[in-house]
């Protein structure tokens, strides 16, 4: 049995990942969110739903005791504090494997006009906050994978490629379902992409660069 804790379990990607993870009968999930009543109907013999604040390490530590993997699907301007709380809690609970959702652009890795547009859309401290959170994760001793999705769509498709930290993004969008599938793949084989930061986008199949490049 693999015990997986999902922080920010009410997020759209997290909900898709929950569906995929439950297809494997060996997975047991703990869904952690600020208001557990929102996912009360998800509780079962393989799913625990717990209430907690992701900026409080004590709340996280209580939820992840005995976990094999923590998948953090957190967002917002408090994300740096949440990153610190996650690292503190995982160290205290002696849980090593972390999957952390971030965003594109935290390393200025988005090229061309698309990169300029992306930065203008996410200015005002948003990118800086997510970059600071990623630095917290990277400075830890955790076996992390940081996932940096391109702009997210709700398309019912699984189509993605990855780039490493230091490499430029190759595309401009990716489906939430694709990110959920990548998360599920990492949980199925947690030896993948350890201490790596992955950019994720939908492959460009026509051979031309996207117009925004």
C-alpha cells in the first residue's frame, strides 16, 4: 500500500489526480484542505479527508505521519510560507518524497514574446513568490520533484513533454489532465525525476514554433 497525502486537495489538478490515483487499488489517499467539508463525499475506506492549514507545519505534520509521498498542489501569494511549512513538517515526520506544483517562468525560462507576455501577466510579485517557494524546496534535503506547468487548459487530453531546469519551454499550454497524469506517474514510480524541476508543456506536433514565440 502506498500512502499519498495531497495538500490542497480541492484544486482542479488534484481532483483529476485523485481520480487517477484511485484506479490503483494499492494507493491510499489523505486529502488535506482548509475546509474538509468540501470533499466530505470523497471519504472512503481508501480516502481520508482532513482539515488543515498548509501554512502551519503542525497541521501538515499530523496529516503526513506514515505517508510515503506528499503531493503539494498549493497556490496563492502565501506559497513561500507554505513551502517552509511543508519542508519543516516533512523533516519532522521523516517523509522524504515530495511532488511540488509550481508555475512556468520562475527561472526566466520562457522564451520570446510568450515569455514577455507571461511575465506581464504574472508580475506584481506572483512569479517572485513562486520562485522563492521553489528555492525553499530546492534548498531542502527532500527527494522533491518540482513541476512547472505551462498555461493550463481543461482539454480532455493527455499530451505533454518535459524540460529540465535551465532549458527553455517548448510550448505555451498544457492540459490539467496531463499534469495529473504526470503526478500519477511519479507516484507510481517515485524514483523518477528526483531533485529535478520539470517544465511541462503540450508538444508542438506541426513542427513550427508557436505563434507567441
